């Protein structure tokens, strides 16, 4: 079974290549308008077999490339703009490296083959095109619109299940029968009683194969689980999950406190280091001044001693030649002045030494405090690395184990239920006697999906804190949601976008739980953009909790399918685990937009 996710998209525009990377789980692309967010969806659409592109001609887009991770192996698809050729480079068993075409031909297979294999759907699958029994080939484009919702359709009054096959606001038969096939593995083709016995046998074997495949999938899942995983009842597992989530929350709280303490200690260390630096500057400055004072004292001592020596020299009073009295200049005695100046400087030296000792004492105390704080921070960091972070990792692994066990239990029950259902369908086919079977698609869709959709929609609306929520149901006539007795088409744009999102997610969940075929990709553009607008029908604003809980729900879809949400502004919640891609529309901050070098 293939498990895949889009790893990257490359866009060559104006001879420059731009790249955007994705993660397996939730990816959120957000930012102002006209930054290329919606172009991401257009690229996926174009690489999944759209006949024409919707790229702005001003961008001069030349080529689109998409990288896909398939069970850890690489697969890339490239397509030049305005061509019908796809170059596929594959390292995946079962998917050949080759040139594929939009429609396919004798030499080149259609690109639909690649995507059908990725979705694990048999290539030769046929579904009902009309209720009268006319068949058509099932392609990815038949149900593409149910898991990739663009901005133009998100606030549509018609059902989000409606695609190009629908007339007016109705959902077309190919879409309904495609969803029936994805959910049940049965294409409900008519006239089975009168087809060639060999073909009938092959069909019967195909039904058995589906049943056996489901059971085999279950066994593979069982074998993939660790023997140490607790095999508890769903209620017990859910209690364990809730308990572990609480423990993770508590551990994260302690971790946050430890990190805050480290930060506070770090700030205190920086403060002490600044004080130490100041003291070092003062001590160095004082030391220089002391040196200067000592030099001054030495100079004054020299002057005084010289004066004393000169006074001892006998003065010549008369000329040795003429015996005349020699004039004598008055010599000022500078010893007193020198001694006074020296005493003054020595007093300054003593004062300065006293200040220096005080600074040295402060320096020693600050150094001791610094060392103590560093030890405290090291202790906290060791606690974080050696205790708190390993504990959180262990709890998260434990949580994952419990979730896997819960999923295993749910899958076990679901596969059993649908295995029984498929066996019943097989028996019905084997005992078919009528020559012309007209399938009532609406009734069959109601039989298979309504109860599941009712449950999923109800749980999703409750989870998302839908405003003034009382009850809801899936209306089989409109193939849409009715909430609190109000049809979706009677709501404002914001509520319509929200309910379209809920229905699309609910259908994805149903297909996944039914365990046959389901798209492992979900892309939606602007699910809450219109929620900023006032709902004229109700004269009230959509509450912030609705937006927040919708995105919190997206965060719970950590494994499958890969979810890509495109939005202008996102709620202020914790997006841990999600891949956030922010287009700033500011050439000085972060990534401006999708296309490198393009600015509005």
C-alpha cells in the first residue's frame, strides 16, 4: 500500500526557480493577498491532470515540478506550461520512470495512472456515469474536487461535493458513484446476471479480493504494532490518551518554568557580568592613577633631595681675580613646597587605595555570585536535557502508542463491519437475476454514507464550537449540511465556507474509516477568510472560537491525510507540530511570496 505526501513544489517563472517545502502532516500557508498562496493549489491542480492552468500571465510561468515522498522513496513529476506531457522520475516500485500524457495514448500512459497508483486504486476501475447503467472509467479527476477545495468553491451555495459533472447545484452521478466506490469498493455496475460467466467469476473474485484485502490490511497493521502496545478497550485507551495528554501538558508547564528560570538566571548573569566589567575598568583606571601618583612622589622626593644637597655647597662670596664681592641671586627654598605636595599626593594615594580595596571586594563578591548563578543555570539546563525533555519525548511516544492502539481497535471493528457488508454485496451479485438493474444512486449513497456523515458532521461542529449549535444532519436531497434547521445556502458567505469545510473533512473521515480507498491529501483555500464578514442573514459575527477550534482540529490530523490549508490570517493558537509557511508581502521581512523575485 502506497503512503505518500507532497514534499515540495518548484515553479520556474521568468527563468528563475522558486521552491516551497511541505511536511507529511498539517501545512498552513498564510499571509496577505496577492502573494501566491492560491497558486499552490493551482500547481497541484495542474500536476494532477488539469487541462489548462490558471497562472497569471504576468508571472511568465514556464514549468511546474512536484516532489512526492512515497513510503520513503522519491517520485517527481514535471510539466512545462501549456503542454500535455509530464516527465516522471520514479524510485517507487510499480510506478515507471517515463513520459506521461494528459489523456494517454499508444506510446505514453496517462498521468492519471500515476495518481491512481498513489491512491492505490486499480487502473481499470469503472463506475456508473448514469443511473441507467452507462459506465465510465474512474479517474482522479472524477473525485478530485472532494478533497481539493479552491477559493472559488469554498463559499459556494451548492454542495462542496459538486464538481464539473453536476448540473446547476446538483451533485453528479459520477461523483456519487465514485465516492460509493471509494467507500465500499463496489462500483454497482448493472446487468451482472447476463455478462460472460468468466467475467462474472472475475467480478465475484474481485469482491472476495476486496474482502480479503481488507482483512490482510488489518493483519499487516497488527504485525506492525509493537508487542508491548496495550491491547485495551477503546474507552480505556481514550482514558489513557486523555491522561497522557494531561501529563504532557503538566510536563510542558514544568519545562516552561525551567526555561523561564534559565532565562532569568541568564539575565542576572549578564547583569553581574556588566558590573564585573565596570569594576575591572575602575580597577584598571585606579591602578594607572596610583602609578601616576607614585611617579609624582618620586619626582618631588628627587627635587627635595636635590635642594638639600645644593644648600650644603659653599657659596663663593668674592672674585678670586679681583677680590670683588660677587652678587648672589636669591634662591627660593622649594623643600617645603615639595614636602607639602608629596604629603597631599600620599593622602590621595591612601584614599585611592581604599577605594581600590572596596572595588576589589565588590569584584570578588560579584565573581562569586556569577559562579553561583552559572552553576544554577547549569543545573537547570541539565534538568531540562536530562529529565524534562526525555520525559516529554517518552510521554509523546506513549501517546502515539495509545493512539495507534485505539486506531487499530477502530480499524478492526470497521473492517469487520465492511467485510460483512462486502460479503453481502458479493452474495447479492451472485444471486442477481434481473436483466437490467437501475441503481438508485441517491438511495445507495444514503444507505452507505448518511449515518456516518451525520455522526462526523455532528462531532466536527461540536468540536469547533459552532455558534448556537443545537443539531445537524446531512440532507440527502441537497447533499449538504443542515444546521439548526437552516440550510447552508441560506447562510452568509462565512458560514457557507465553514460548513463546506466541515462537509469536506467529514467525507474524508468517512472514507478513511471505511478502510477501502481514500485520498491521503486534503487541500483547502480560505476556509475562514469570509468569516471576518458580517453574516447579513443572521446579523451576527462568527465567533473566534469557531476559527480557533477548526484549526485545532486540523492540528489533530497529524498523520493522514496530508493537509494543506491556505489562509490570509490564522487564529492565535499553538501550532506545534504544523509546518507554517508565512508570506509577508514585505521585501524586508521573511519570504515575500511564492515566486522569488516577484513583488506586487
